[in-house]
C-alpha cells in the first residue's frame, strides 16, 4: 500500500465509522500505530479530521468533500420550523437528532406550552442505544458503529432501558418499519416515537416526539403522531434532495474551466 493509499484508507475509515481511534484503525488496516498516528496528525492539521479525547471524527474538509456539511447546515437552518409544525400537529415536544460518531446529538427542538414535557437540550449528547430517535440512527449506522456501541457495557438509565441483545435484535424491525416507540427508556413515565429522514438513500437525522405516558400512551395518539412525523420527514427529504442537487450542480459548474 502506497503512502497515498494509506491516507485514503484512513480517511475512508473515519468517514464510515464517524468515531475512530488510532489503535483501531492501525489494527484494521495493518499499519504500525506510530505511522498511523503521523497520518492522523497531518489529517488533523489539514482539517480532514478533528480530535476529541483521542477519538477522531470527520473534520470540516472531509464533511465538505462528502456533502454532509451542507446537509447538517441545512438541517440546523430549517430544523426549528419543521419541528414547530410537528408540535402544532401533535401538541408535544419535537426534536431533531443527528448521529455524531457513536453518540447522538439533539440538533434542534420545539416545545408546546405545557407544564409537563420531556425534552433534550440543543447540542446535548445522547446514547445511541436508548430512546426512539437515537435508536433510529443506530439502526442505519455503519456496522462498525453498531458494534462499538453494543459491544461495550451499556448504562441503565431506568428499569426500561434495553440491554444490548434487545437493541441488536430489534434493529432489523426498525429498518423494516421505519418506526420506533420507546417507553421510559431515559425518563420514567415518558413515551417517545421517532422516524428517520433520508437524503439520497442515507439517514441524515431522526424526527422525535416525546411526552408523558398519561397523554401519549394510547394507540390513537401513536398512530396520529407517526402520521405527522412521517409527513414531516417526507417533506424534509424532498427539500434536502432539492438543495443538495442544486449544491452539487453549482459545484460542478464552478469547477468547469469553460465557464471562465
């Protein structure tokens, strides 16, 4: 493997995994750890990866190459408006969640004017294995991410927090239905439902509604909330694909030397 090929292989691992370590990449690619570390150091200096406590995630330059930066920027821009429409339809808290390596993060939220509500803080990091919106993202995460999440000891937040075997066995059903319901997995007495949002075949975020069991436990509420979420997800997918298609066309045009 040439030096160039090594660099590309390491970038591919970071892009696919989203949360890589020098040791793990070195072992997988068969490259000495000291050599792998030098590659990571150079990639970090050039903005292709970013480091957080010895774990490496895609940096600005890599995100721009993959198009994910444009998608996440757009989600952050329109997220609040999308969620407010969901709140108007169902009357409970709605959040938009994205995956960041082996964790999830609340990107945007909208809340109803009610005293009892369940919510996450914007930019709050969340476990991928517990909670409806997070588990949607885990179901479509790369296999390496699923292994990293489920092969380590998992914290229990409530008596209803699922164990690793329960989570793993449920992922195929989530991918088949595109729906998740969780009951009290992070907060006792809560109900949470979520659906994925796709862009060009990839899940880019989940839309999640949560509320107390006393208001949100009925089958009728679940059905109507899923309908509202799925409509919002379809609309967001159409908007995302239109925006990313325009962005790609513009980048190709900007790179065409015949235009200048």
